[in-house]
């Protein structure tokens, strides 16, 4: 019975021997992986604490937000209320019937996104990051529209969002060290990332139900697969990445679950124990080389991250004297297979090709971001096998407000590597 199968399939991660998880470092360094329970809040001069980012001539944006904001400024209740009203408006677009009101739906949604230019964001409220609900709304409304419109999410992600980044602009604000410490443990931010896991599983269930409903053509099935992959790639893997860097057991379990929803569970091992240690060196498969095209980078990074994860796991088993069945890598693939099988039992056999196709799209999209984050950057080798400490200049960074809201500020990547 499906009800008997779903529970064990979706809880395999919970029975991984957590005592065997890679140990956390007390402090991150060049010689250890940057999976740390002690994030670094670098001390700076008082006049620089919370100072806004300097203007960058390369920014392609109409507005720079928070240029004159005083350090330590916090959001008022009125700002939070304005963001709440904005999100209510976005959520209400899901009630607009299509195809009869398709044009009205698109106009309202795009208008709302562009209108966020007038909403202040001091970085201490979680509400702007709830704009991630836009992606599933666009995906499933597009599929309901049918035909070539099923691929509307591609226009939204690669045309509307970049245009919104230009119009809404960049956020140059930075938090003071004291506010950073406070926000690091703020439950409201933790809760949002935790809720992404059931949200992603819900989107997969709904997509699988649509695929098996009998009302989709092959063309529309393709649009549904791509759209679902964009949801799991932009929201699922990115939130999973954030959770995998956290200290609590629940956050790490849900982070790995999100990665497994895109058949990329091994990324947890390689990213935290490989990429953060080897970033901006030739040893890191996720650092794209200068002059390397994305099409050359993609097969190298997909293969390299898997091989690196297997190597890291094998070394951990040898170091701790553990038998082969403690290896986590096969477990992650079993969890992914379990999710696909559970979806098939609940909704129908087309859930399996849908799950495989959306996983490919999610990985493709996520690795395209990886390609940009460290392109052509290298750390100096101080002596054979030892490199300089990771610094902000070893990652590319962007302050685009709309994209940062949709992707949990992943694009503030230099700080993530230097101080996370």
C-alpha cells in the first residue's frame, strides 16, 4: 500500500547513523572544511561596521537601495506590514483562473515584482525571502495554460527576473556585527528554510499528480518537468545548501532531504568537506577555470563532485575504522529512488520519468550558478599543497535585490566563503 511505502522512503535519512556524520570544526581554516558551528564575525573599525557596499561601476541597475542607511537601522512594523501586503498580493495571483485570464495573471504578477522597488529592506525581516512562492505559482499556472505556454517559466526566470534585477536594483546595505550575530540565531529565518522541505515535497507531489492526470501532452509534460526542476534547483538545492551548513541535526537532515529531491545528495559531502576547503584551487571541481566554457565545466563538475564525495567518504570510513555499509553516498541515492518510487505509488508511473527529468534540470541550473561563483579565481599556493586562506576576492558577488530574495542571498557568496 502507498501509505506503508511512503513513510520509510521519506525517512531513510533519519536512520543514517548520525554519530558517523563528518565532525564539525570548532573554527574554519584553510586546512579544514568550512562546516562550522563557530561562524566568523570579523572585527572591523567602528566607522566601517555596517558600512554600505561601495558603488561598482559594473552594476547594471536603476536604483541602489540602503546607500544612506545608518548602521544598525531596523525594519519598522510599517515596513513589515508593507511586505506582508506584497506577499498577500503575490499569493492571491494563484486564484486567478487560467487560461481565461492568463494575460491578467501575467500583468499583475510582473507588476507586483517591479513594485517591490518601493519596499524598503533592511535585511532583518524574513518576509522578502518569501517571494520564492512566485516560482511554483508561475510553473503550475503555465502548465494549466497548456501548449508552449507550459514553458513560460523559462521566460520568467531568464527574462523577467533579470529585467526586475535592473529595475528594482541592488541592495548595498550591510549589517553591523552585533545585528549579524543576532540574525544568525533568529528563529524566523531558520523557520523559513525548514519549511522549504515540506514545500518542495508538496510541489513534487502536485507535479507528479499533474503528470499522471492524463490531461498533459508530451510537450506539456516537458514544460512541467522543466518547471519542477527550476523549483527544486532554485529553491530546493539552494535552501538545502543553507541547511547543510547549519549545526542542528534537524536542519542537516532536511538539507540532505532537499538535495536528494534533486538526486544530488552526495553534494552535501563534497561541498562541505571538499569545496569549502579547496575552493579557488585546481583541486576543486566546482571552481571553473579561466577560459573554460560552461559546456566544458558541466561534465567535469558533475563527475568531479561525485568522485570527490566518494573519496572523502572512503577516507572517513578508513579514519574511523567503519565498515562499508556506513558509507553515506549510496544512502542518498536510495533516498532519491525512494522519493521517486513513493511518488509513483501515490500518483502513477509517470512520476518516475518526471522525477528524473526535473533532477537533471535542477542540477543543470544549480551548476550554472556554481560556474559563475568562482570563475577564473585562484588562491596563491604558499607551498606545495598549502594555499592562502580563503578571502572575499576568491568568489564573485552580486547585490541584485530580486535574485537575492529568491535565492536566500546565495549571491552574497564572497562573505559566505570567507566568513561562514
